[in-house]
C-alpha cells in the first residue's frame, strides 16, 4: 500500500538529512517497532488537511468548550512519541522503531519537532490520554502520528494543532496518508504534483536550499508554533535550542479560532 524506497541500515538518521527529506516530500518509516532499518516514502497520493477546512462538528465544538481535557504543547514530547510507537488493540504494530524515535527526539531538542498532549482535566503531567507529534519547517507542519486512549482525545489533539497552526501563520498541514478518521475532520487527498506545489509555497521556494534549514526555521516568514501561547504580535520567537513549553490552552479559544471559517 505504501510507496517504499531504498532501505537504510540501522544507524542514526542525520537531522539535516531528515529535514532535507521533508523539504522534498519524503519521510522515513519502519516495517515494525522492532525493525532494524528504515525506508523512505513518497506517496503518490498525499493526505493534507486545509487549515481553513477543519470540520468542527457540533459535538466536537461542545467537547472543546467543556474543557474536559487539558491540552498542552511540547510538555512531554518523548512520552507522546513513545505512546504513538506503542501497540494497542486497534493498532497491533507501528512503524516507529527506536531509530526513528531517536531522530525525532533530536529534531525536537533543536526546535524542529513538536507535540500536542491531551491530559485528563486536572492531570497535566499525569494521565496522558491522547496526543500527536510532527515536524515544523518553514510554514509547513508535517503530522507524523497520533494516539488516543479516551473518546475524542485524538480529535481534540488535532483541533488544537489546527488552531495553533492557524494562529502561527502556517499554510500547510501534511497528514501523509488519508484515513477515514482524518477525512471526517476535513482532510483531503491530492496528487504528488499538487502537493509539491503546496510544499514549495510553504517553504518559500528555493529558500531552503539557499539559506539552510536552521535559517528557514528561524526566518520571520516561518510559522510560529508558539504564537497562540504569547497572544501578542511581535513577541520574540523561541530560539532553536529553547525548551519552550506551553501551558494548557482553553478549548474555548480553539473553538473560536476554528469557528471563524468552519
């Protein structure tokens, strides 16, 4: 089902190589949690979620506004990735092996990867019931994986991500592959050429190759993952090495952001 490329031996994935792969529409996967190597993937059909097309249903809006969950960003990136990599009843095997887990941890420490955590209300740092993580480059966010251990937890995570990306000036949310779950929330499937055009726009054309990945990530035109937390235009963006963590963002704020066009 997946378009698979050349296999790579089980050695650390160079962070610059990983970001360069994203800049041309390619990402790594493994056959299983215990796989000894990875392969590079470039789907013929790509799942994307238009940031102005998130489907905010009445029931999801109600759940958001109830603040049944506490939602944070970058509070516990390693725990989110570990949860996404773990087997579950409806997902007996995953594609995240230790090699991939380590690589994204490095990207996170350098400000290129972020997580959304969904906690049972009042238990931030305790009962993690849902979340997602992905890579940020330019004005694109590449969603990697999500998990859910409570009803609506993954929907809440994605709603918070979309609200955060809208507030931060992003224009592309890459979902990699379309699923019924993502389609119900507004994701669509597009061809490779259309995807590359969106990606090129989000990365500023040739700016990535000309300026380097660190410069593109820190440029004024790059998406600001923490704009929603500051709530003020012109505030300085966190440095690449900063360990920036957001406090819980009210679901009412997210519902308002999404309701502007949903």
